[in-house]
């Protein structure tokens, strides 16, 4: 059984920064792609960013240039550095990961609120 646990959410003013972390634990093998999604109040969950095991990255247009995804394979952890935050970035942020062999798992989310 595997578990993904997000941390780092909170309240931040517009223009501020936050760094989210997501750590994988349990009887895990090798993690392939890791992703961040978010779900704003009243909206569907949307993809934010992906990082492959060899650190190739991709971003949604709404966050490109402001957010940076990275990972530490030795710690089975993915990060999301969020800069120049806007009110529309307010959401619950979820971590998602694929393992070689086909397993996929989600974290329970961490709330990010951007407000003055």
C-alpha cells in the first residue's frame, strides 16, 4: 500500500509565494511521473504540472512562468514552488503519482488560499 501526503498549504497574500511538498511512503517501487492538480471551489479538478522521473516538466498555461515543479527521487518527494500567486490560484492542491507497474495514487490535498 502506498500513501501520498501533501504539505505546505496555507494563507498567502496576492503576489506572495508558497512551496508545496508531497511525499510518497509505503511499500513502494519506483515512481514514474508525478503531478500536481488543483480544485477550486465550485470547479472541476484541473491539472497543474507534471514531472517525469528524469525531470522533464510540463505546465498548465495558467501557471507557466509562475510555478515550478521539481522532485527528489531519493526522498520520493515532489515539490511545487508557487510564485506571484493570484486569487484565482486559491484551491485544494493534490499530488498524484504513477509507479512503474501501473499503480496510480492520489494524496488527500492541501488548501492554498490567496487573499489579502
